[in-house]
């Protein structure tokens, strides 16, 4: 799947107010698409798609790619993410999921700050905030362009390990239209690699993280070290430097 970055025109809006100027928002979108930045100034995304990222961890290169190990599963590109399906899996098995490398809610730093303030999550860690119901709703909107009318927690946030990567998960109920569907939201974080996903059963029945574990052998993570010269054409710089430049432009 080729690398891409999604730009929304504003025709659809997430469920919170944007309080900054269009000029700042456009600049931050350019940053997100031209030089994806992960956790902190030492992590720099140079090549990126929802299932692949290559970049720098300090001075070292890194690469991570989601892979399918079970031929029954197939990738399907979503507007701002990727979907994985297993059409022939049993009805009571986890067989539908949406992924995106990076961390929910997939907004610019200024927009995320507004959403954190509105949800009283200003001091929450990135991985805990990713599993807040509003962050999950916005993440699904960013990945699919379909905004759930409601996301409700059905469990507490619980530490988990998936594909050898530590993270956290929570069971939620997602309402789209008139039908509530249970799902398991997962946020993973390991160094410069972060990932967010939501898993569902084929029959949209009750689901748990143990059900997700039963499907973990079908989808996996490939880690590798790209050659440094393959990354050199990318434009990459710490997020803080770019933000300061744009803030100076506003004065």
C-alpha cells in the first residue's frame, strides 16, 4: 500500500470546536503530511501510511509494517486508515478491524489540546487519552469519515500486550445510526512506534480482549531497519521547531 496522508476539507466535523485560525491549521496539516512526527522530538516519521512507518529514532533508523499471516484476511483501504476483514471467519470470531499507525485521535496538536480541555483530559498520557470515548469517536471519524453518534465505555482501561508490543485496551459500545456495536479499542506504544485499532466480531456480538488475542496470529508486525539513504529525501524536523516557526508567523 502506498504511503499517503489524509487531508479533510472540513465538510465533516469531529464532535468538538476548533478554536484556532485556518492558517495555523493548514500549516499543521502540512507538517503532518510532510513529516509525520511520533512521540517526542527524537521520533521522526519520514515515510508513512496507515500500515507502515519508516523514520528516525534519534540518529537510528527504524521501520515497522503491519502484515497479514492468514490468507483468509484481506486489507481494505479506508479514507484515513486501513480495514482488515476475514469474510470466511466464524460469526463469533473477531474478523473486522480498523487500524492506523499513530495514536488517536489523529488531530493536530492544537486541535488535540482543545479536545483534551473539553474532556478534562489535559494531563492524561497519550495512550490513556487515545482510549477516552471522545478520542475513539474522533479517531473512527478520521479513519472512516463516519462519525459515531455515541461511544460509551463498557470496561476500564486495561494494560495489554499485543504482538509483543505493550499498550492498553478498553471495551466500548459504538453507536452508528440506531445499532449499538461492541468493540475493543487498542492503543499500543513501543518507542517511536504507536498504533491504534478497533476490533469487532463478525456478528457484532459481545467481544473482549481475549477474543482479540485469538486473532493475533492472523495479523502481525514486521520490524526492520531501512537504509539511511532511503530516508534522506524526506523532509523531517522536530515538531516543536515547526510549531515555533508558525507561532512566530502569527505575531
